[in-house]
């Protein structure tokens, strides 16, 4: 049986890789990659003229506007039977409203289409807890409204690897790295290769429900920073308000502020349970969390050092004064 697959968020390298892998799967006739920006050129090839599903058909890119009805029209016109919504937590770091609106658009389009039979949504451990809960609740609610559609949510741990560029990797790569005074949380990671493999396998399965995706074990945040050479800047929790104010006015990279808040509330994926995923797919990640993080460290050692727009000494001084009330 040939199938048509729609993958959203393909400007993100991992999503683009998932789309390309699906195009080579037996039984997949057509893969459409949708996003507001094009995918990496290397991940999208010309579509084959074959229409019988005997070979890979490449990935067709289509532009989608977040604030219009273009996605629903693409779903209807393409006859997509499987939808992977992977447009969460990309390197561009979408605003909360965009994340929630994008998911709502996808779910509404799937609900209206009689052809859609499978929906897989990527969630993330790095999303705000309330936002993640809303995304996952709304996604699983689709199956109640359309019992003929199988629905799965994959909650990824902190994505890491040689080609990954996220707010967390930029936070870890800053010269001065704010951490919460008296706290050294452990972090779980999922390697980009394992994340892509899990998404492809889940798309082609009939498994339903909520699944955590993470490498085994965890890494203390202090060890992560030591390995990449960042200088820890322990601050009281109230200092986070100062960081967010700096970020709001464009004086530091927002990634530093947002991830410091994640650290302060312990939201670094240590409570994930991967057993249901491994049982459902008869598969487990190839990289443990420490191994996945080491691939990131190795890629940084081979690249030219970059420190971005994080905290500079003048900001550290301002932070110290504000935190201490002087």
C-alpha cells in the first residue's frame, strides 16, 4: 500500500532528515516537507517520476504560513495519510504562541481530512511544562474526536549532536554560563540520529499514546560545562529576573535566560521513562546521554570557537549588582 506523508518543520535538520528517510521507505509514495522556511538543500532531492511506490520519491518542499489556512489546503490537496508535526522547538526558538498555534493548525487540518489515518507530534522536554502539557493534551484529544486516526506524541529529551543548534547548545557554549546557586541538576540527552530514527519508526507504526525518547543515564550540568569550557556563573534564583530583563531588551542572548530558568526548576528531562517507547518499537537509542553529549563536545573541538551574544563581563557585573541589591 502506497502512502503519502506530510512532515512539518523541515527547516530543522532533524525534521529534514526524517522526511528524507521516509521517502526511501518501501510503501511510501510521496513525502511533502512543509515549513515557513526551506529545508537544508542537502536533505531535499528532486522527486522521482515513479508513481508506484517502488523507489524513493524524494521530498517535495511547500511553503506554509503559520497564520493562514495554507496547511489545511496542503493536507487536503495532497491526500496525506500520515502527518508528522515536527515543527516544535527548532533552532529558531519559536515563541510560545507560535508553538501552540502551529500544533492547533496541524490538528485541525488532520481532523478535517478523511484521508489522514496517522498523526505523530514531536513534543520536547525543553518546552515549558504547561506548554508541553497543552500540546500533548490537545494532540491526544484528536484521537477521541477521530477514533479512526492513530495518534502518538514523542517527547524528546534535550537534543544533542554534531549538527544540533538549539537554545540549550548555545547556552552551554556561552563564555559565562548562568546556573542556579546551590543547584547542579542532571541532564538527559537524545542524540540527533536516535531522535530521527525514533520519529521514522513511530510514523510507520500504529502505536498510540505518549512516549519519552532519551538516551540512557544522565550527565550533571557541571560536567557538561566543564567539558565544553564554559565558566559557571552561579546566581540566586531572583537573579533570573535580571537575566530575563536583559534578554527582553536585547542585551544578551535569550537562550541564556530561558535555559537558566529551565535549570532553576529542574526541567532537564531527568524524570523521563523510555520503557514504553522501547517496548512499542522493539528498539532503543544507540547513544546513552553521556555518549550523545560527547559527540557534541567532539564537534565543538573541531570547529572554530564561537561564543555568540551571551553574557559578557559587563553583564556579569550588572547582574551581580542587581542580584545583591547594590
